[in-house]
C-alpha cells in the first residue's frame, strides 16, 4: 500500500461534530446471500457478520456516537430452519462472553430490546451479565434488538398503557405521544437520526416503526459481512450533508412559504 493511501483523510474528519448523527440504527441484512455467493453455508455468513458488528461498534465508540442500535434477530426470524436459529443463539452467547473485555475497554454500555420468549436460558444469563457489567459505562450505548418486532413493541406498549388506565393510574384523555414513547422498549433512548440498511433492500422490516418517523435512511448494496468502518463513515458523511427539516421549512420565500416544497 502506498504512503498516499495510508495517510489519506476521509471527509468525515472535516465534518463538525454537531453534524454527526447521535443515534445510528442498522438493519444488518444479507448474511445468507453473501455466504451463498461465496459458495458457503448460510451460517458462515452469520459468523462473518460478527466481524462487521465488532468493527462497527469499535468505530462508533471511536467517533463518540451516543448510541448504536443493531437489528440482530427479528420476531419473524423464528421461521428460519432450526439449525440456523441454534447457530444464531450460539453466536449471540459467544459474543456476549468474548466481547466483554472489549466492551469494557471501550466504555460501551450494552442494552437489549425485544421479547425474551424463545431465547435459551443460558443465552439470557450471558446477556444479563454483560448488561450488568457495562451498566456504569458512559461511552457509546450499544442497543441490541433481539427477538424484536416494531408491531409487537407497540402492542406491548398499548397493553401497558391500557392496564394503567384500568387501574386508574392514567386517564385516557391524558395519553400523549410522550406517554406512548415512555412505554416502548426504547423508553429513555433518543430516536435514531440515521438508519442504515445493507444488502440493497428498500424497506425497514418492522424495525423501530415508531422511532424512525424522522430518521434519515441510507442504503448500501454491500451485504452485512462486507460492512466495515469505511462504509459507516460514508453513511455518516452522507447524513451530514442532508438538510433535516422534521416537517418544517428551510428555504422560505417572501411570504413565509417554502419556495421549493410545500410538503415534508
């Protein structure tokens, strides 16, 4: 590798910190397709995907991103073959054990969202150990969505709110958007500023349906096992170049109406 290649600056290094996303969510797609293209079993794609998880977490910690949320296992993924699910559970348990030292070294705090149904007890124990061990860390929050579904999250939130109304702790007319947000799995977390999806798919797949209302979307054709620090930096650079209006206006004409658009 030439000297020029090793010393080249990535444009992200010139971006003001206030232009960085505070919370990045990632739909890690394409493990199986990547493996099949390589003539490998699908489970090998999941194994290689762990390397991308490690690289992404380390880069977010280095860049001081407040939160990274990874879509690890959806509630729909239980439809996959049992041997693949068993391997995914093994990878999850292994990650929780083997990455603890790195998590602590990088001051990363681990949180997990989703339902616990179907997750083996020994995997849950390792998850809880890592959560407890990292609870006092003050760096990047790594939120893992495991057995997660956006609609299931809303159902659980509505049930909890309904119980509060039934018990007299809450009046129906007092329910607001803030009330709903407080009863989601992500209560207390900021909404994602940037959602990344790999493998070129143009959908959000039941991921953080409430929380991504105003998230910026960035899609790459790379499959998740190919995702590395440079790809993350490209996504952040693209995010920093966007004009986020949150339904408001920016370039207004003399009448106070957006000269270019009347919509979002």
